[in-house]
C-alpha cells in the first residue's frame, strides 16, 4: 500500500473483477477479504511479531485470525478513521 491518497493508503495492484471496474464482486467486500486472506497467509509463517495498518472495519476479523494462529492482537487508532495500527505478538495456543 502507498500513503498517497486522501485516506492514507491506496492499492498498489488494482483489482479488476470488482463492480467499480465492471466486475461481479462488491469492492469493499473484495478488499476486506483480500486483506484478511493476506493476514492469514502471513501468519502461517509464524513471525514472532507483526505490526502494520489494517482497515478499522476488519479489526474484529483480524483479532480472530490472530487468535487462530496463536497471537495476541492490539489495535490502536491512527490519524485516519478508516485505519487502525495492529500489533501482533506470538502467544501460547492457536490451531497451527
């Protein structure tokens, strides 16, 4: 993501199958699914710590994904209402 747009971030790779591009998939749902799928894939590699921005609307799902992989999650506001800073630390438990 880049920090050039008015909301703080923009896509580096355009999604072409979303409705705004004439495709069948709802834009917001597609982006949310992509973001959470990326998080899930990242945590498979079991990094001891991760920090980065996520869409604020995805916070509850990100928390569940973190728990699934044995992480505790902390979320903090950012200067942009649509985004939060997520910090994940490896804890005991998880299904991995």
